[in-house]
C-alpha cells in the first residue's frame, strides 16, 4: 500500500517537518513493514528564473540552440544573470521558468543526474531550464515548463526570480510504501494507515469516515440480496448500499490534486467516475462500483451464478462462471459484475454517454470473493480488499463521499433516496480475562492499561478492570479479532514489542539429536574426510533423465511423484535417487575447470505415492485417529540416501609424483567408508544395475541380505549421454537401512597381545569364482585362529591354465591365550586351503 | 658394514718364510704404526678407510707380517716381540674403529642433507573434502538449540496438505495460504504438497510426542520462486517450537537472543516487530542486531544491514490456539511459541555470501573456502 504523506496528514496530525523515513519507522512498530519510500527524485537548487535574453544560434548539426541569460535572483550567489544553453523553443523572453542550478539533481531512469556547469555549444551552461518531464511531474513532451501555464495565477503572482520551486511544484512530496499483512484488510486504506500511525505515535486521528451521511428519503433503486447458496453458511453479500447521481458530465477532467494522489498511490487516473471510486477506495478502503443507470432495466439482484452463465469482464476476458461465483445482475438476469472482483461490459459507465450513475457500495464475504478471484485468476484492487476484510460499517460513508465528489467535480445532483439493503449480522464478542495479556506476553501490564489499549483500537468493552473478565466487541474494521490471544496481540503491539523482556526458558531436556541425525553427520564427515565435497542439488528431474541413465521401461526408479505446477516442464518429477541429480553438479565443476571432483549428497528421495489420498479436514480441530492415519499413510515414503559421484584423479599428480585416476575401487571404498562410519558390516555381491558398467558394479547388503545400495563405474553410454568425464564412478546407498542396522550399542572384544603369525597361500581357481566367495571359504576353513586375511595379488598368464588365475592371499593368525606354534598355523592354513579346494576347486600352487 | 673385522686370510697364505721379512725392531714396528695411523687419518670416506685397513691391518700388512715373523724368533724374544706387535696392532685397530665411526657419522649426516625436501610447496595428493556450508550452518543452529535443552526433530519434504496448512490454521480460503507459492503434487486431490516451511513438523511433533515439548526442526523447504541472487525454490529453515505451561513471548525473545548470539557472536540480540502469521497469535517478525555496525550509525551506511542496524531473520509468535487444538493440546493449560528462520539467510550473513546461487550450484571451489566447522 502506497501512502502519500500529505494525504496521510489529512487524517492524522503529523509532526512538523516529519520525513517519510520517520513515518515508515513509526509504522514498523505497529506491524506495517516498510516496502519503500518514493520521492520526486528532484534535488535543489530548483528556482524560479525569468528569461532576460535568448539568442538563437544555429549549429553545424542543423540544430538551433538558445543561449539564454536568466535572472535567478540571488539563488546563484552572485545576483548576476545565469547563462544557460537550452534546446527548446516553446518559451520567450520574459517568461518565468524552472531553473535547476549546478549542484541540483534530476531523476533519470539510470539514477539521479547531478547538474553541473559544463561547456556545450561554445558556452559554459550553468544549469538547466527544466521541462515537466525532466521534473517527473508530467508526460508533456512539448518542452520547457513555463510556470504560468501550470500553476494557478495567484501562485504565480507571488513568485519572484530565485524563489525555491521544490515546494511549489510539490517535488518535496513523499510516498511511504508499506506491506500490509493478509489479516489487515483495513490497512489497504489511508484511513486504516492513519489510525495505525496514531496508535504508533499518539498523534490525533480524525476518522475520514465520520462525515455527514444522507439518511435518504423515499424509495431508492431496488436491490435484492438473493444468495441462495451461501458459502460455509455466510451470505455472499450482507450489505448493499446504492446511491444515484444524475446529470453529471463524466468528460470533465479529474481535479489535479486527486489525479496526483491516485498516481502517488500507484493508480492511473482514467476518468472522473473511475477516479472518484478509486479515490474513495484508497481513502476509506471500501471498493465501489459505478454503473450507467440508463443501461439498467430492473432491480439490482445479487445472486450466485447459474450453470452455463458467462461474463466478459472489463479486462476483455470471456469467462465461464461457476455456481459459487457471486454476481451482480440486472433484474436477476443480465450479469453485470463478478461481485467484489470486477465488472463486466454491460452497465459500464462511458464518458460522454453516461449521465446518470448508480454507485454500489457493498460488503461481500471475504471467502466468496477470494474463491472467485482465485478461480478466475483475476486479481483486482477490490478483490484484494474484500478478501482481507472490508469494514461493513463504512459502506454508507464511502458512498456519500463518492456522491459528494461526483457532484462537486462532475456537476449533477444526488437522488435523495438511498437504498441500503442491510443484513449485517451482529458482530461477535470475545470474553477476555484481562490478566491473559501479562500471562501470554511476559510483560506485567496494568489492567487499566489493557482496557485503555482495547478502547484505543476501537473495541467496545463491557466491564472494568476490577471484573478481571470483560466482554469485548472488536471494531467493525477488525474482523480478524476473533479470540482472546488476538486481543492480547493488540495490547502487546500497541504497548510495544520492544517492552518484552528476554527470558531463556528452562527446557525439559531430552535426547538432543536423534540417532539418525548423528549418523548422517558421521557419514558426511567421513566422506568429506575421504576427500569428497558435499553438494545440495535440486530434487527436480524429468523423465528424460531416466532415459539418459539407461533405466528400463519398467524400472521402479521411473515411478516418481509428479508436481502439478513444476518450475520447469522439463523437470516435473521428484527424484527417486540422488544419482539422478548429481550429474549437473559434476558437469558444472568440470566445465568450470575443476576436473578432479568427487561429490556426495545426503538427502531424502521420494518414492512413489500410493493410490491413497490424504484427506484435508480443515483448521482448528484434531482429526480422529482414522483420518490422521489416512493422512500419514498417504505421504510417500522418503528414505534418506547418500550418493557419491567422482571423476578425474583420486590421487593428484604434482611435484611429488604422478597421480592416479579415480576408479571404481575408490567408489566401492567410499561406499564401505559410509558403512564403516556407522559400524555396520556390509557384504558385496557382484551385480548388474541399470546405469552401471555391466562388469563393474557391486551391491552392498547387510549380513541378513537386506540391500543397502550399490557402487560401480557408470556405463560408458550413460557417461556419454550425460556428458560426464570418462570412467565416472558412482554409488548410492539407503542410509535409513544403514542407520537402522547401526542403532545398537557395539560391544567390544578383548584384544589378544600374543604375537601375530602370517602365512601366504597362492591358489589357482577358475576365473568365474568371485574373490569374496573364496575369501569366505578360506575364513570358514581356517577357523577361529584366523584374525584377518587379504588378497594381495592376482596372476593370470603362462604359468596357469587359460580359464584359471592365481590368487595370493595373506592370512594372519592369532590366538587369544597363547603364542601359536608353526604346526598350529600350518594346520589352520591347510584347512582353509582344503575348504577352498572343496568349495571352488582351488589348487594350491 | 661390519666394522673393524680383520680380513680373515688363510693361514697358509703368506705364512711361508717369516725369516725373509724385515727386522722386527721397536723402530720398525713404530714406523709401521705411524704409517698406518697416517693412512687411517688420511682416509676421507669409508672406501678409503677400507683400503687403509687392507693395507695396514690386513693379512699382508707390515704388522701382520711382523706378527707372523714372531714365530721365527728365538724363544726368549718371542714374548717381548709379541707384546710389541700386539700393542701396535691394538693401536691401529683402535684408530680404525674411531675413524670408522667418524666417517659413518659424516656419511649419515650427508645422507640426511641429501634427502632434504622442500615442503613449502602446497601438498595436495589427496585434498580434504568439505561439508556444505548450509548443512554445517543448520547443524550449528541445531546444536545451539540442543545446548538449550531442546530436541531436534524432522519430517517429510513431500507433506500432507493438512499438516502444511490446515493443522497450522491456514484456512483453505485465507489469502495467507495462497501467498505461500506452493508446489502441489499431482493429482490435486492427492492432498500432498512440497512443504512450504518446516512448520508442519510442529504438528507432527505435538501429535506424536505430546507436551511439554521443546523441538527444533532443521529441514529443506520449497516455494515456487525462480532461482536468482536472493531467491531459491529449494531452501532450508530452522523451526523452533516450545509448548509448556507458562511460556510467554519473553521466553521466545530469550530463546532467539541465545540463538542469535550463538550464530553471530556475543552481544547480538534479537528484536520483535508485530506481524501476521496464521499459526501464531501474537505474531512477530524477528530481526537480529547487525553484527557489523551493531546499530551504531556509520558513514557510508553499513552495507550489511543497509544502515538500519537490524537484519531480518524470520517469523515467530505464540502458537495459535487452533494449532494446539488441531494437535490435541489443551490451550487453556498449555501455551508456547514457535519460530522459523532461513538457514540460507543465516549462512549468507554469517559468511558474507552475496549471491544465493553460490549456495546452490555445488561448485567445489565454494566449499573449499570453508573448514569442516565454520
């Protein structure tokens, strides 16, 4: 809401010389946040000048300029005439003009332009003779502002060369823009803002709605409120006041002061009738509508739309109406307007044609207007106000003000009759325990002070401080005040939030982080410690990404939750795996020159929602257990995942030697690091997964077989389709599975301090047998004395058969209670080899 | 290298005719010793010393020959000659041993000098990775809450509309609900949205855990804003909710003051301004004191806060009765407060990040500016 300061000052006493900045600061204290401060942008010295001489000089470029001597009084410090070059010709010697002197500034689209004396066309031009456009007070392109053509004669008569023009031209005017929260419809008016300013500062407030209102005599224009389908039991219109003004000339121009206020408030002056209704709306917050009386045939009937009805609104859109839309109709048939939202072409006033006008000042239900406005994606100044609540008691005053202004500026006369179809319900009251304010806010409010504030904001209060509990009827302009905490907020707000002390509460204490949260931190720290960089990518993907990743048509990862209103139609789905969105981050890094890049991300992914719908039972009441269960179960599963993706060098080259490219073993190692960080033992099973190199992918599982995730090198085609560096490798694990498996207290085993015995074996095995299978056999055969074993060499070549290779294992043995003899070690090793031979046909070399 | 061992020669070798050797006199032995000592002293390295040993203590050295010559001497002279030669060989061996030690020490020292490496060049064979500044910031905020005795909760990103709005007193017709710029899940009747704030976890926590309750909720949230320098459709919040007997706005202010101090330094306080949110009443916007100018006027105006002395942080207030009712809490007995602030905003101010996009793009150079604890 834009608030011209001088307009505000009409309804509330502003301190002498108050700045827009100060007003904005005062309004912040009562909850109206500053959005901006608008000024003319013209900075002085801007003074009256009288043209003493003007010499036309033709230039080489064919242009003629005027070399002028201008009397600017003492404003230039010397009293001598000021020499100024001017390109315009619409003025003459003797004219009074506006001169901006060096040091002054003018607004331009590029920002403020500071005026200085400069050499041009062979003269030193010390300032500028200004046009209305340069001063930002009009669109006139014709040239120089000659003061008598703009200002009233009596003003010009008082002007002398050198007089300051900033104030005279209204260039010192300021407009404060504030953000109005959606509960404060009444602050979409100068009336409301003025009242709030008064609350903030104590300045005297004069309600612009307290004007003499004609009670009316005789029968007015017929109006029927005929809402047969109220929304949520609330009639769409509970008050419709109609006034008629006849014989007005709508071709007359809107008075300059009104046009300027409208402009400053952000609305474009259009024509007298519309300008007056807009002006009243801005002043009092009551949207009005003006109909051409001659086009109306029957009574005004307010009703819901019928199936199949249509209306072309003033924005030239033909709209199919919904039975919930509330309409203004002519005689119940012809549709004139979407009530409180926008009028139609029928009934519109036309300057030069319309002479008699019917003014509608009505109160429409916020919910009904809001739904219609959203349904038709039709926002208007009227809808914005009705949706947030318009004062139902300002209706008559607003109509009166509009009638008065139309008669004053358009001629004509008002009908004595006033139609007021008034079905306003009684405003509800709130019982308030006056001590609640202190108990809620933590400030020790005097009960008298609480009462005083409630009355200050316009509440009617039944009862006194001694009663402790009083009955409060909030003012008509505050439909948002419906309960005791709402009233408490008013007390805190008016008394000042800055009075609230700071007290740290004593929390009951508890577990702090959950195990899952701690686990995710551990995983992230472990991966970063391994050299990986954490990134956070957007979760939006398109089906094309699934193709790029080489997912089969029936791959469950394709089954993704879809957004109804995605930011981009290219990416309407929510990722089902983190690997779907990591490629962009990797590519971006490579394209920016970071070639050796290992990324990880930890986030939840979204599995498909089931068929179940989540009920939306509404506000203020706890749904029963069954409904709550339905709501919960309709929310799709969103397990936490961790994914890594890496390319480039794992060990960088440098002065210390050559580097080593990152490969699939690194990625499998990182996947293991994740499990290790959580103390969870995982197993590896060679696998084939979409997106991965068919021979370079491994599944990780828990001991019980539960799948944790997979790691591998991306398939060369996937790498190529995604534009990733060759041999990009990746892994994705379900952290929820790991976290659940890690949620136990690990029990320590005692360490043996007896010496370690080591024995190597080389086994020839068929190539198809997985290392892990042989390892498992060796472990099983070796028994409890085996502490650890590792595969340290793989040999294939002349020394072994074509379909076999030789695996060299180093086995470490230790007993908890004694030093092992050579014989014991050899027996254990031989048992291990026997088992491997038996299970896999391994032959010791 | 075995130091000071004699070259073990065969007894046959050169042991034939002792009588053919030089006379075995004190003078001749002294001369041999002097020659030996000189050669030892002259040996500049271990190889030189080896040669000196061969020449002067080896099987064919004069002293070895003298030793063998003792056997050819008449009986009575043997003892004196033996003593003479024995002492002489002892002196030579001692000198050899000393020199050996000296030269080894010299060699060891030289090797260390030769092996010296210039380590002033940055290492980087395996640079350390980093956490993302947003997750670390959210953790720091959560830890500050834990420090006040709060618990940390979380909830789903794809959320039921009821939890995101209705449970929080956003009536389906209220303009505030429309102002949330919500991503809706298809089909519309699914009743699911991408949560527009972390506040639905308020309702989830109250329903699941009951009161008294002090929970903070870090998490990812979504609004249909295009990414630019100050907006992102995917962002993070930290939510706080405290419901207990006797909690007031003063407790809200105290909690925010603590958190502001934890994030921005000692003496940084919060400020409340009246505002409106459907799920709180009274409601407030919260600011924190600009940690750069601390509210002192500067010329030119402080760039961090724009000269206002305060930086906007988020929204807060006393939890609306309708929220408590929707979660089965008796508002006549329990009351409390809630707040929610942007993690991006907190990180941007804490670390002077001017462009939101740097938080989003995942450029590893951005991460590299920070440590693992920031």
